[in-house]
C-alpha cells in the first residue's frame, strides 16, 4: 500500500466514479471523478459507475464484485488504483454468472501511451484496464512493466492479490508539462483544424512560389523587349526566344512552316524583322505587312535584280515610303496602244500607297524586273485594293489564297511567266473591277464566278494560249463591263447576242481563238463601243454597225464573212482602223468610206472585190495604210492617191492581175516607215508592193 504522504493525496472514488464506456473506449475502466477526465470522453459529463453489458461477476485484483443480474453497476474503491509516474492502472476481470471469464478483444487489451495531465490531477494510463480472471488470480505479477525503464515503479507480488495505488502528480511549472488530451470529438475537430491549417499553409506556399515564377518570367520578357535579338538563329523547330514566338504566332501556318527552311525568303524576311529595332512599337498588322513585303523582296531577287529598290528593307523608313511605280498597271504607257485603257478606273494619286493608318492599299511594281514567284504572303495584306506587277519575270502560280483579299478592286498581272489555272476564288471577290491576266502562261478553264462579278469593269485574259472557256450569255448582265479581251486564248462557242445588253461595253476583242458565229446585229446597240475585233466569224456585216458612232477599231479579219461592205460604215466618223481582210467579201469598194476622214488603216485584201479603186480614197487625208492585195479589182491606180504620199507607209496592190497602167511616180517614193503603231498593225510588207506585169508598170518596172 502507499505511505502516508501519498495516501494524503489519494482521492476516494465512489462506486459511481468508475465506469467503462463501451462506445467511447471499449474495454476500458475509468475513474470518472479524476480532474480533467470529462474532457477525454465524448460526452460533457461522464456517466458514473462501472457498467458491464451483461450480468457478470467482476473480479478486481482478486476481489469479486458481485451484482444482481439486473444490475449493471459495481462499486469499486479508488484504493484499488495504484499510481506510477506513467499513470494509474486498474486491473480486473469480469465473468458472466460464474461462467467462463469474459475476455475483451485483443485489440482492446493493448497498452496505450499515457494521457497528458496537468499538475494536481490523477492520471490513468489507457490500456488493458480489465484483465481476465485467470490473469487476476495469478500468484505472481513479477516482471510486469508498468512504465518504460521505471523499475522502481514495477509492482512485485507473490501469492497475493495486488492493488494499484494512485499517486498525485508532482506540482511543477504548468508551462513545462503537456496538457490533457481533448475528448475524441475535440481531438477530431482539432485534427481537422490542423489539416485545414496545413492545407491553407500549402496553398499560401504554392501561391507564393507561383508569384515568384511569374515575376521571373515578367522580368525576363522585359529584358528581351528592351534588348532585341540581333542575330536570331532560332526557328520553330528550335527553342525560340519570346520575340521569335510572338512574331511566329502572328504569321499564317504556311509561312511558319516555310520559315523552318533557312534558305527560304520567308526565313530571310523573318531574320530581317527580328533585327528591326522598332519592331516592339508596331501593331500586329504592321509586323505581318512588313514580313510579307520583305518576303516578296527576297523571293524576287530584290537586293540584286530589281530595277529600282529604293527604300526596300530600310528600318528607318515606313514601308509606305518604299519604292513603287506611280501608276496602276502602267496606265499612261499602255494607253497609246489601248486608247481608253483604264480611263474609267479611279486610282488614287501617287502620294501614298497606304491608308491613314499606314496599311497598304496599293502595290504597284510593274516593269521593275521582279524575278521569282508571287509569294503567298502578299495575300495576307487584306487591306490591299489594287495589285499590279506587269512586265516582270514572275513564275509560279496564282495562289487560291488570293480569295483573302476581300477588298481587292484591281488585279493586273500581265506579260509575266505565271502559269497554272485561274483560282476559282477570284470569282468570289465581289469588289473586283479590274482583272488583267494578259500575256501569261495560264491554262485550264475560266471560273464561272468571274462572269458573275457585277462590278466588273475590265476582263483581259488574252495571250494565254491554253486558257479555255466560252463567253456565256450571262455576260449581258454585266452592265458595268467596259473591256472584254479574250484574244489568243483557247475559247470556243459563239459571240452571244446578249452582248448587246452590256451597254457599257467599249472593247470587245475576240481574236485568234476558236470563237465562231456571226456578227450579231444586236451589237449595234452598243453606242459606247470603241473596239470590235473578232476573228473567224461568218455571215454578213450587219448594217447596224453603222450606228456605232464611237467605234475606233473595226477588225473582222480571217473569217468567212460574206456579202458586201455596207455603205453605212461610211458613217463611222470616229473610225481609225478598218480591217476586213481574209474573208469572202465581194462587190465593189464603197466610195462612202472616203467620208471617214480620220481613217488611218484600210485593209480590204484577200477578198473577192471587183471593180476599180475608188478615186475618192484620195480624200482620206489621214490614211497611212491602204491594202487591197489579192482581189479581183481592175482599172488603173487613181492619180488622186498621190495626195496620200506623205502619210502612206504601206500601199499593197499585188495579186491583182487585172490592174493596168503606170503607177503614179510620187507613190514610188513611199519610204515604208510605219508611224501609226496601233495594236501591232504595222506588221507585213511596208512601202509600195505591186506585181510588175505586162499590164502594170512604173517605178522600177519598165513599161
């Protein structure tokens, strides 16, 4: 038993002070009146008494505590509690009605760590507080360790029952001792709070780390932007710098792929752009614009072969100040050959080719010795309204990406080496007014959509020998169409009569093609028609053509036109060229033609005309070419023609065996110099050409 000073600190436990809570701590016995013990339990006030689930006999350190079958509470004195530095332990067992001892599950017989207590309290070590009757009645408990390395607290008993003694905890500084454990609910809540606190700390930690990473990235980008890379070597297949990535993100996929090839013009333009010291100041569209223009520059040998490359590639000049031709499609140069060419197409003054925001609206590089392809990057300049690159050495094809130029109004790519087909996307450009694909190597069929461009003003497809198509009847709905040129192409079909409904038509050129049919009388309604040139037609010349008061050129050669020349043609006071050779015309040459005072070319050769040469032709003071060869004319050469001597450069009367007499002497001095170069009509023999026969003599032919 305990000595007196310890007994003085021992507390007496009533029967209600001990309890076993099977729900909170199965198999444990507790002294419920110990200070702080209520906090350990689930409930605020612990249930008093020692409770056994079934009627039983309680053996507590050899002392049986009997209870009635209906009773569930045993009275146990706290003297049966022995104290140690590790806490107090209770030993005992319960048997049910004298039957076999009621053993607790092994999981409930393990010894746990002692509870933390405060000074002056009694501690109870949780563990096997109820032992089996067999263990309780054992004669010796020697060697049973109640605490770690505390031999002096070990209980030794031999042949007698041993009771546990509860000792008080020495009073020490409260701050140096651990506090009592909370109840299970408080403990669980505390652990949840601890877990939440840990999670909160982790979140704050991750946020802090993320902030550090973002700060590092921001500082790196700021450093890169303040000091651009001068010698970029990175391409998309490598690890790009931030500037590389940004520029590439603006470019279309096909360009990004091309940049991977270090020999490509796209890569050269990319490198050039990386070295631009002002690239950080440009809006995205200008970066795209500058790259596209420089790609064209490198792709067409701009640094070495362009006739004029002033400003191109300069970092100090806005790209709107780089060299360009000052006229769309060489308008002034071509108008002597094609009077009225682009006369109705409004083009801006050559002050700037850009809009107020510095974006390209017009790109004119005609006759500048561009050698190379028309790069697809140009079609990314979506504000472009006119594009002209005639008289260059371009090759390759016209990309379908041209359909991206939704604002395009004028497209003139002529006298180059471009090949391939005309993209059908061209037919979707509803703003398009001018299409000049003249003199290339285009092939395939003309997209039907082109004939539905209601704003179309000029369609020049000539001199593309493999270009196929027809002139559909829908052409009559193109009320704004002024120029239709399909010479030297592989067109077939006929000239539709609906052309007479295209009342704005000024040029109708269908030569050196397979277009057949007749000269429709409906064409007489085209009061603005300036040029009618169609080869290979048949039928008669309609008298309605005499109504074409604006007609400047009438060229119906190389066909099967029959009948006579209508005298109404003498009413065409604006006419300067009349070519009806190589047909099957007959009858006499109308003297009414002499009324056309401005006529410079009259070619009636290779027909079946009869009669004499009208002397009235001598009144045509503008005539420079008079070709009457290979007809059935007769008579002499009128002296009145001498008045034409100063202007004539071609007078052909060979192949007319019935001509007779002497050629007037002044006509022998025709120098044959062609001074009237319109549409290449200076071809053939120049000067005086006749057959020296027994009937016809003069000049070097003796009579």
